[in-house]
C-alpha cells in the first residue's frame, strides 16, 4: 500500500446558516478499500510485508456486510496474498452467494469461515486457533483497530483540516476517533457518533490515545445494523440535496444525528464542523436489496 496521490475533496454542506458544515470524502480514496479502512490497514500491511513471511496470509473478522471484510479481501487480491474471513453467524453460510459483500470477497479470493455467534464473541480464542494453524498469518482484529491502525488515521488530517473547530466521525470499534483525537490540533474537539451499543468504547479509545479531547454521542438508534424508514429517507434526501451518498450503517447515522445536534443549537454560532465520510458504500446495495425483500420498516442485519 502507498499514500494515494489524489486530492480528497472537502465538500461544503449548506445545511444551516448558524454553522459551517463540511464533509471530507475519504470514501473516494480507493474504489474498494475506502475511507478509514484504507488508513487502518496502511501501516499494518507495510509492517507485515517487511517481515517477509514464508507463507503470508491475511485473516480477519466481520459480519455479513462488513466493510472491513470487503477491504481486506480486495487488498489481498491486489497484493497477491491469500485471505480468510471469519464471518459472524452460521446461518449466513447458506446465504453468502446472494450477499453482495461476501460474494465479492469470495470472488476476490477470500476463504469464508462461518462461526456461530457464540464462538464469534470469543475472538481471542478464535485468533489463537488460527495463529496455530497459520503461524505466518497477519491476524487483524474486527474493524481493523489496533495501534498501527490508529497511527494510519493521522493521514485523514492535513493542512486543510487544521482550522475546523470540530472533527466528527462514526464510531464502530473506536480506532478512527482514537486516531483523530491523537493527531487533532490543540483546541480541536473530536465527536464520535457510536453506531454500536458498546459500553467499552470510551475505554478502548482511551487505551490508544492519551488525550481526552473527544466526546461520544449515541447514534445507533435501535441498535447496530438496524435500519429504519426514517434513516433511509434521510440518506436519500441528503444525497438528493447535497450530492453526497451516505451508507445507512455508519456515515448516514452520523450525519442524521449531527444535523439534529445543529438543529438543537448544540454548536456555538459560527462553528466550523468537519465530518469524515468513512466509506461503507459497498454494503449499501446489499442492504437495500434485503430491505426490499423483507419489506419491513425495521430489520436486523445478520
């Protein structure tokens, strides 16, 4: 992997005259390894390749529509490295061929290993088992969050981001907010919008950064992977108005809650707010197809 020689646009969103709202389109960094996933993998892959393992392999964890699974599979394909994905939910094993994320990962050469939700909760045990079977493999955590991933997030910040008062990102495993908090300018405030109801998120972020310049807001609604009609209407309207597509799991939920905060007067008048689009659009087609199939206003994704 290398630092892409492309200009990542920062787009003005004329949402309110009270504040200045912008989105940095990290989703455009790579057609398949998009957003924060690119930067989370950046130093991990560099360090791993430098080790010159005899039988290299990438192994990681994720759900049925995981952006991380899709990114690792595409990266393995591009680098010529075998990959394996440990997928949450045995019930998904019979459906993967109709799942755009998993079928694409399979076509990119990833071996899909389906485990029960109970087994999946003990990822440390699963990691030990795979490490014994594949001692030369790089085993990446769910979401890709580790110290090298946090280091990579610093590339989401540049000279253009220095003058913003607030830096905002969706939060899954917490690595992106940890990186933003670590490398933000003095005086900048970082806001993370949690899309997962995880009570350990703040502790995890603090374990990666020595700075408490971040605030966490709940954005999961009724839970991770639960999509409401209200959220879909919001993302569709947002794209129509501003020309920026949003995924309904991460950036869509963040923007929905961020604009609600603006409406409530949470930010001082004149504040300059920068939200990071962390990708995730690869799963949008599959989610929309599932919604049409189920024809429900609220669903649980596998």
